[in-house]
C-alpha cells in the first residue's frame, strides 16, 4: 500500500492549505463570534473556494467538475479544516451528494442538475432525512415497529408528487439550492420498503425553510428546518424507483453513493482540526513562559503534546488508508472504524490543547475554545457514538467471508 502523493494530489493539498491559511483563518473567529445564526455565514468565502474548485471537487470531469479521487478529497478536507472545520464541511457536503448524483441518478437528471450546479458558485447541495420525531430510527428502524422512522408523506397525483411534512437539522437547508429528500410513499410499509427519494429544488412550490438553528459549534455550517405544505415535485425527480430509496442501501450498510463518502468525510475533517490543535499547542508551549521558562519545558505539557501528536498521526494513517481503499474499490470496515476513532481523537486532542492554554486570554484562547466546541459535533454526526457501533456488523460480515 503506497501512500506517496502524485503531483496532482500534492498540488490540490497545497492549494487548499494556502486557501485555509490566507482566506479562511483570518475570518474564522470573527464569523464564529457573530451572535445570530445568519451572521455566521459568508457567501464570499464560498465563492472564492468554489472558483478554486473546492465546491465541485467530486463532480466527474465530463460534467465540468474536477473529478478527483478519494485521496485528493481527503487531503483537501483536512487542509480546509485546519482553517475552519465548518467551512470545510460546507464544501465537502457538496461532494457527498455529488457522489450520490453520480451513483443513483439517471442520465437526464445528471444533465439537468449537475450542469447548473457546476456553473453557479452559490449552488449548494443537501439531503433531508431527520425529522422532529424521527432521527436514529431512520438508520436502525426497530424490527418490531414497522411504522417507525420518517413521516414526511409523498402522494402521487398524475405526473407530480405532493409532499407534506417537516424535516429538521438539515445541513445547508437555509443556503442550498437542491436537496435529496426521503419521503414515505407507502405509509403502511416498513421504512425500508415504503420510502422513495426525490430531488427537490429550493424554489419548489409549497416548500420553504423554517427555523435556522443557532448552534454552539460548527456555526458557519447552516442547519435548518424544511417545511413541505402540498409541495409539488415532478415524477421526473424521483431518484431510482418508487419505494426503493437510497436510504435502503445506506441502512443495509452498502458502500454506495453518499454513504461511501460519509465516514471518510468526517474522519478527514477531524484530522484537519487535530492538525490545527497540535500546531496551536506547540506554538503556545514554545512562546509562553511560566516561572521564567517556556511551558514546553514542563513534563506535563510535553506529555500532553506527545499524546496529541500520537493520536493525530494514528488518525491520519487510518484516514489515508480508507481513502486509498475507496480508490482501489477495496471493501472493508475501516471507514466506519475511522469515523469512530475520529470522534474520540478530535475530542481528546482539542481538550488537551485547551488545557495547555490554561488561563491564556484573547484570540489565542478563543481559538482553542472554538476547536473544542466544534469537536462536540462528532458525538452525534451520522447518528450518535453508540449507534455508530453498528460498524461491528460490518466487521462480522467481513469475517464471515
């Protein structure tokens, strides 16, 4: 297994590193400090990054995108997250659903939606699954409760589907232009048999955005409510077959579409945050003195910095292995393991960084505190930390073969 980078991969990495250092970091804390949810988002940084290719990195070249491999995507995510984790996720969220368009949409849908997406620097993508009364049971529906899970209804009327219901905590909801929406087309069937996926543009009649959530971490990353009141979606926007949603593949653990990318995406983002925390801790320990000597001379500080780097490098190795496996179509449980490891690593590394800063004040301390707030997000990304132990099922399946 060769992890050496090609010239193209190295160029993308350096471009992302330069953008994070020169464009993202100078505005990260300022946006994070905004008191309201709407003020913490900035279209200018999205447009600047899009012009460099960061929004369309996963779109196939035949549709005008960059068509990069998974190793390149992991590298870019980590570098952007060194500037700001939430801004990195705003870009990579588009790669996630670009992968799903490529994997699940028909030729007409790809042409109709990918071309405008590539052409518009403010065109963001999202996917609506979670609802006010349906979250974890969408991923692991109880076998003895066939009607558990999402309640958003879709009823066919001629060449249209009429959607009624709500989604909540949906990423990019307030700023996105196109969404994958999972809806119940057969309310009497269990979730896996009665769900259909639709492509829903933001200007769909009867569809609107409700509350925008003002979060403690990942403040740049927009999450909001979706409200469907007799929303009219053409039958041509059904993804795949009626009653055969991509959710079925995701629930079954198949590595297709956005599901293939999700665990890698979050682990690579965590890696970038850890790199930032390690750099910050080392700089602080070398420049700040206590008792007339640099903090770095204290054994306890050395032990903390050593552990931060050890955990970060372990995560880096697994992230790059997972990306390499995706590119070589090697099927393993490592993506789920990387996601689980990233949750533990990012939270411990950022907390150690905050401890090293101790009573430091001003911008430096706020930066360390922000990384901790951002790291809390990992406790409930893609489910929660307990639910993600379902990766054990993947390990069992691999062992059986």
